[in-house]
C-alpha cells in the first residue's frame, strides 16, 4: 500500500499536534542522513529516548561521551573549540547541544565479541581526526574489537589501517 503525499502530509500534521518528537522523527525520515541521526543524539534527550531507549552515561569529559544500554555502547564526540565546520556543508547540528558531531557504535555479536556497528562523522566535521580518536578510545577499552560486515570499502580500509598500528 502506497500513501499519497497528501495523506502523508495530513498524518504528519496530526502527529505534530499531538506528539512533537514523533513529528521531528517523521520529518527527518526524508533526510539522507536519517539512519544515523538518532545515533548522534546525546544520551537521555527526547530523540535518543524515543528511538534508542534509556541509556546510562558511563564516561563524559569535554570531548567525549560514552553511553550504554542493553544493546550497544556509543562513543560520541562533542563539538568543541578545536573542531571547526569545514564549510563543505553547513552542519545541521552546529550549536545544538542535543547532538554530537561524531559517533561510533559497538554491539556484541553472537560470539560475545564487540564489533563496530557504525561510525559516522557529520559531513561538516570530517577530516579532523574525530573517527580516529573515537576508534582509538574504543580500541583501548576493547582490544579485541572487530568490524561488522556491513562497512563501505573506505570504512574497512580505515579500520584496517588503525588496527595494524595496534
């Protein structure tokens, strides 16, 4: 069953009146970065609670937040004075305290081994070493870290280069 644009629009309007956060999530479904948007949400914010559930923050400093729940561990990089948008694309998260600029998500696989499920850096903050810092921190916490099989070729080569250094 395919819904018309008018029907989708009326559903969004009804949801916007009743539950503001659902409307925001529906709006972001049309964004190409929507699959990672919830991963960048800071722990215990409305979007994170709605999509990811309740999390426990296990570490936080000026640059990094590590949170966990029953399903994953998230390493978040917070925007700071030493990170600047590159100008390639204006960051939708710039100045927004509810979102991080980078995330690394770990999950346990069926062999009880931690695997990297996703690494994502906001487009405006790429090429500044954020993914490297997150990966180094994850390696220090879990030396037997491995990749999920769903990575791009660039992601696999990035992980391989970092892993060989260890």
